[in-house]
C-alpha cells in the first residue's frame, strides 16, 4: 500500500517537473529565434550600405563628374542665376575665366561694382574665329538678335553676355569632336562703341561716343552746355550695374564749379546717362492768363 502511494507520488512529481520546464524551453526557443531574425536584418543592412557606397558618385576634390553629351545648340541663354544644364554648366553666361572681380568680390553697387571688367559680347557684335592649325574652319560671325552665333560644323552657340576667353573655351570643347586638341582664338572685329547719353536741360541732348576718359562737366560741355532752364545743383547720373538694377546719383555741378573742386567730378562709364532737370523758376509758364497772375501777386501774401 505504501509502495503504491510512493510510486504514484513519484509519477505526479515527474509530470509536474515536465509541465514546469515546458515554458522555459519555449522561452529559450523564442529568444533564439529573435536573435536569428536580428542577425539576419543586421546582415541585410550591411549589404545595403556596401552597395550604396559602391554606387556613390565620385565627388572627390579635383575630380570632375563625367559630362553629358551636348545638344546641337551650344550654350545657354543669359540668366545670371540658373542651374547647371548640359556640359555641367559649361557656357553659362556670367562665369569669368579671368575673374576681374568686384570691390568686395561680389560686385555690389554700393562698393563700386566690378573693377576693370572684361568686355562682354552684345547683339550685332562681329568676331573673327581663328583656328591656328585648321585655317579651313576660320570664319567671321556676328551675334544675331537672339544672342546666338552660327558656326560651321557645330551649329549655334549662345554668345551674348560672354567674354572672349569664355567663348574660346566653349569653342574648344565644341570642336573637340571634329578636331584634335583645337587651338581657337576669338578676336573682336566690330562692336557697339562706348557711349553716354545726355538728356534734359542741355543744349544738344542725345547719344555721344565715349572715346576718352570723360567727366560729368566735360560731358555737359560736349552736349553744348546747360540751357537757361537747367538746374545745375541736381544733375542726375544713372548707371546700370546689372540687367535689372540701375544706380542713381545726384551731382552738384554748381557747387563744384563755384569751389573749383573738379577733383570731385565723377568719371563716366560706357552706358551712363546724364539728366539735367529743369529749375523751379523756369517751371513758371512764360505766358499766364491775367486771373492766374493774380494768384502770384496777391497782396495778402506779403
């Protein structure tokens, strides 16, 4: 009897131990499975990073990415702030080869703009394109009204707004598909002569060539001097500093002449415009109706 009870108790204890060990085994299996999943995800991330590094573009300092194939019309119309297009931005107007620079490196009007800027091509300018070792490609072209020039073997190139060194660099790369290491020189043959405009109360208003270094007082003399209605103390000087910005300055010519301080006389630049306003007294009409005259001669005002 006692032996049967002990045997039954032993069986029950074994069953209890098995039931107690089952949750622990399940927990161990779930932990092992979680570690395997985490390890698989980590290995997959490592493979993605490795592939990404292999496909990353070469952007080291001094390395230039591969250029795209140019279109038939070379260059891009002049936009001073535009994204790089074909040829990696090559031929974009506004990029300097020699970079004369401004007074502060940015060309701000308040600091004097560019110092000794290179000449930029304009519409109707005529240039000679000379190939040193391939004279059969020599040609004379003019800048068309749309800003392009038409060249043999390569088609159209946008030239307006470019300097001569910029155009030479663009032509070298444009003709590289036809010539081996072409040597190109661009010479300015005909261009719009430098000028200034005198307007307002001068004897002969109009457009004049700016052939030599000229000051405001000299420009007024070239235009025939002030008229009788001129306001000498407020001569306006307008100077274009960009395509959409004009700088205005008031010059007291009367004060300079009275004090003999011509060292303060500003020098003109190509494209400047002088405007001489009318004096206040001269604005009174020469002939007045009698009732209107009474408004000026009213004794109550004195």
